[in-house]
């Protein structure tokens, strides 16, 4: 399991390691490594006793955009013409120093 942890120096007071929800933890230490170890210990205690942290994929129902996936076959002559026109326009835009 990997979670983002922010490690910041605290002027004159070592370091602090923090994370956001759902594991909003904060640990301090005299050194960076001590702050990280203290954070890990808090994490171990939080997850002890059967508590779990899992990633879930949530089905949001029918996505109307998915019906269009793959609707353009790259082998279709019309699509090839369209792709060629886009490539030509991109080359022209890249060559134009006034193009934003």
C-alpha cells in the first residue's frame, strides 16, 4: 500500500509528517527519518485489529461516452483523410511563429 505523505521541516523543531483523509495522521520527529517512523507507527496502530484500507472501483452506471469508443476505424478512408488533414494543420501551426 502506498499513500502520499507530506514531510515538512519545522524551523527549530525538527520535522512533521502528515497525510490527508481517510488516514489523517500527523507525526513529529527530531529528524526526517524519526518523523517518518513515528508516522508509520501511527499507521500500524490505526490499521491494527482488522481495520483495512482498500481501493474500490465505483460503477457510476451507464456512461454515454463509452458507446462512442472505437467508432472511428483508423483503416476507414474517411478517417485516414481526417487524420491526414489534422497532421497537415499541426505541421502548419508548428511552422507559424505567430500561432499561439
